[in-house]
C-alpha cells in the first residue's frame, strides 16, 4: 500500500539556513518526544527545503508579528521522505501565527 506522508512542525526560533539555486535549506534535528511508554525513536537529521520566495515571505510576516510585541511561530507543512539516513522535507506551506505574549517574571 502506498501513502503520501506529510510532516507538520512548529519553528519557535529561526534556524540556520543555506540558499542555493532558488531554494532555502534548513538543517534541523528531529527529537522525538511524547512517545508511548517503552517506545523509543532515535534523534535524526531533518533537512527541509523551500522556495526562497516562500521563505522570505514567511520571514517578513514573522517580523510583522515580532513588531507587534509577540513572538512569531512558523507552522511548516512539508512532504516528507528519506534520502540516505536523513529525513527530508519539501515545504508545502508556512503559516505564521502570533505566539503567546511573554509573561513577566514574578518579582519578590
């Protein structure tokens, strides 16, 4: 049986990027969390690629959110596959949303 796999993840910080041939690559590491008891998955490299224009548009929107005083969250959805021993993703879309306002540390 064949399936089409997609991956959805949230970027709270902007990762290092590399631009080449009209595409931007983000080098990430997948850190599995919240797994069922007695189950384990190893961390794995995750390379995500998207069009330069798409990435710059997301960065521009993130800057607008940041200017409003809120942290931007980038919700990324990508087609996913394997190349060698790494997961790879090709971005379908990036949604930029406002994160929660930082809370002030209690004084006392």
